């Protein structure tokens, strides 16, 4: 989920405005993104194509002979990679919290999504609990159906359908939702604006976003766009999900992610395995990446020149013919969950079928890779993880009585969960979902801080005692 | 309650800590992780102590004012003890981490020493403690209102900011002292840290008589600073050479 989040938001937007299934896709994307996150971890150890398509192979060979060195490399790169993930997650949360605190539109109740039809404005607490459970159940079933649909689509190679879906989702997200966001920001700060200027701004923002995310663009710009669309998606969730439903959905989606990633019959795992069989990778547009994929450029032209040129560029997702076999799946597969799974599969795949995939990668010119600084290997995180982390922190800042204390506590809890997940990945060296630990910590700290710590801190502040 | 108050109090409370963070911690990813983990440990200790306080309050009569204040004082003392206990737990965890880092490294030495970890852990504890005390106040200072309109002290925001700053510094120095005591099995250093913490928190019971809380806290901070500096290998000579280097602006002597 973690990795595919990038696409998820696009889908989600499309889904929210179109129909129910979209939401599911978002969720599945989230799980994919998570796995990608895990995959990056594994990549560090033994998965050649997780993060950097070609590089891990070489590095894997280099470290294979020495267990300690391998572990050391893991830990050495671990701290750096953790920070490479801390920064975008923090940025996304900061954007969401800043918006929630200043723009009242996103905390105003303007109805609910059709995926959560039961209202929470009921007379009794029991009725409210029941309604929220039903809402969460409906949302999760939609997600499961969408994931299975994606698995089926992927198995029958309907790449065009998925690709088209992804494009439509990105369009909706980048144009429509950012237009609404801009409008609300202008309303909040009472800025007079004409339609022509707004049209120009949104047009430029959207087109550059589509190019950066789906095609080529500077890495930082692509990362910035992915963070922005994750934040937009999280804001939509925060606005339209009623309170109890939101918490329940967060909890259930963590469990679902855990099940879907770890169970042998889980849909995401099946997608991963299918992608591994086909030697395809997931679509990078749904994943936040801290470096570019080497393999893409290497396969296209002269690796030396590519290496220099591609240092700071994003993946080239739309050149399937030029891409290595690993990339084909990514380019073809437009759907998020499929892409996720594919990437995850790719990550998981090399572990089980190392000789084949390694041979494939080694067949490519590898001199540019060997001289590559190992620290250039990037880390990937699915956009779904970004979205759900931001939903948790945003909801905490919107509805908590403890306000900033609760927000801060949830923020630290999520970062620690991310850290622990990365550590587990380094230890277990297999795909693990990144959502459960962070969301569990976040939920525990939200409820504990809001109900226990806040009265204590209130009393302390009242008397000006310091602990 | 204006923007000036907000920015002033923010920078009084968090300015030095921000400087410490930017210049010594932000460059190294491992230190950032240790910082966040330290903040997390402080948070967990606060959670547990608020749980105990909450249970005690719920079990007592809410109308009885002296009892509630007594329970709050008990909560503060218990929280201090729990914070120090969690500092010890964090020390244990970092010790294990150092062993792991040493085992994994190529040349057999860890990329970060226990003293550096002690410093970063102290900053982590301090930042989280300061943030929890100060952030809601800062948010309120942006809004409308008059400080002390009901007869309370008008220096509320200012003194809170100064108290937060001294607490952040104190946590940093206590981290160094505490870890040094644990490393070298000097229990009196650990006991001194606990007693100092209890004394600082206890001195805040005389608020709003700020001279009774701020002055002792700053004195204790100065003492802890000197002690931590000496324990970290500093000396009067080092300090003199450092200052001389700055003043002369000549090529740096390695000693300072």
C-alpha cells in the first residue's frame, strides 16, 4: 500500500467522484504502497529490483559473501533511508495539519460519501456505534472487491484499462480537487481572484503534475507532486468521513493490509506473485521514490550517459518498449493495486527466484551500476501509506480536545511505527505492510493523549506546574 | 496576545533547542532517529503517569479542591520518577543498539558513541517535554484575549517560555549525567539527576511566585551544565582555548 499511494490518490479522486470502486482502489493502493515500503527494505538486503532496478543486483552480489557486511549495509542504509521517508511523511502531515487548522472547509460537515451511507448523527451511542461499524464494513468490502477486480484485470492482462483508470484518477486529483482546494484557500484569506488567473494556474499545475507523475520530470518536482496529491486525498477523507467511521476504517485497513500482504491467499500477495512470474514491475506513478529507477534509463540507451542524465530525473514510465523487462509490467499496468502488487512481487520475487531476475538484470550493461554509490539507492513508499498517516494526524488535529498535544503525539507515534517497520524489514527480509504498526501506535496515542494526557496537561498549565 | 508575543515566546522557548538540533543533530540520520525515539519514550512515560493521575482523580471527590491539588502534586512527582525510569530504559535500549552497531560495523566501532547518544536522548526528552508544555499556550497566544484579566499574573506566557527553555536545557544535561552515571556505575550521579528533577518540578509549585521557580531552575541549569561539560571531557583550559580561538580568528588550534 505504501508504494502505490501515489496512484491511489489519483484513483481515489476519480473514485470519489465517479463511483464506489474507486475508494477501494485507493485502499488497495495503500497496501501496495506499504508493501513497496517493505520491499525497499528487502531490497536493501537481497532484493535487486525493489528500489533501484538494477543496482541492488550488484550490491547484492557484493554483500552476499559477507553476512556481516550485508547486515551492516542494511543498518547503514537503514538510518539514511528512514530519514528519506521521515521527511516526505512529515511534509505531507504538515500540509494536511496546516490546511485543517486554517481552512475551515475541511472540517465542515457537508455530507458523506456514498461509501459510508449511514449517518452518525443518531440519538443513542449504540446506534452511532452500529452505524459506524456498518460504514466501515461497507468501505472495506468495496476495497476488497476492488482489489480482487484488480487482480483479475492484471491476471488477464487488461493493462490498458488500468492505465486509463489511473490517468483519469490523476486528472481528477490534479485538476478538480486542487481547484477546490485553491478556491477554499482564497475564501479563507479573502483573496479576490478572477477565473482567468485561476484557470491558468490550475492548468499549469495540473499539466505539469501529469507530466511529472506519469512521464518524466525532475525528481524533486515529482516527489513534491506526489506529496501534494497525497495531502489532497487525505483532506478529502478527513472531510467526508465521519469521526467514528474514520477511526474504524483506519483500524480495519491496517488489519486488511496485514492480511493481504502476509497471507498466501491474499489478493495483494497473489498480484505480487503474478508479477514475479511475468517478471514485471509495478507502476512507479503510485509510489513515492527518493531516487530514480536506474533500470529504466539503462535499458533505453547508453548506460553511462543515462546514468548522468538520470541522476535527478524521475522514472520514465511510458516507454515500455525501451524499458527492461522489469519495467514492462510497470508501464503496462496502469491500475494502482496491480502496479503495487507487481512492484511488490518484483521485490518479493527476486528473493525466491534470484537466478532468473538477477540474470536478467546482469544482462544489462552494469558498469554504470558498479561504480554507483550504494547510498544512491533510494527508498520507496506507497502513497496509500502517506494518505492514511495524514488522515490519522489530520483527524487528530481536527477533532481532538487536546489539539496540538494530540497531533504531536500521533505524529511521533507514526514516525516511530515507520522506524520499527523498517527495522522489522531489515530483520525479516521479506515484504511487510507498513501500515499496521504506525496506525496502531497512532490510534493508541490519539485516544490515550486525548482522554488521559490532556486533562493532566490542562491542570498542569492551569497551575503552571512543570513536570 | 499578538503575533509578537507568539514569535517571542516561541523563540525564547525553542530557539536554543532549534539551534542545538540544526547544528548538531540534523546532519546525522542516526541521531535524528535517536531523537525521535527519545521523544517517544518521554511520551510513553507521560502517558503512564497521566493514566495513574486520571485513575486517582476519578476515584476521588471532584469538589474537594485541596485534595485535587494534592493529587496533582502527587501526579507531578510520580511523573518525574517515571520519566527518569524511562530514561533508564532508554539507556538500556541504546546500549543494546550500540552493541548491534558495533557488531555490524566494518571496523568494530560504532558510528555513534554513548556520550553522543546521551546528548541526543536528552535533547529528545527535552524537546518533547517542552513541546507538550508550550504548544497549546503558543496556539492560544495567537488568538484574542488579555493575559491575567482575572487577577492572575500578566507574565504568564513569558515565564512559561523561560521555564520551557530551562527545562529543555536541563533535560539535555540530565541525559548526559544520567547516561554517564549508568555507564560508570555511579549511582550518586543518577540519584543527583532524579533529585534535581524533583527539585525543579517542586519549585514550580510556588508559581506564580516566579522568583521561587525560575531562579532556582536557572541556577540548577548552570550547575548541571558545568557538571555535564566536565563529565564530557571539557575543562577550563579547553574552554579558554575555544574562546581564544574565536577571538583571535586565527587558524584553529585542534585543542579547542
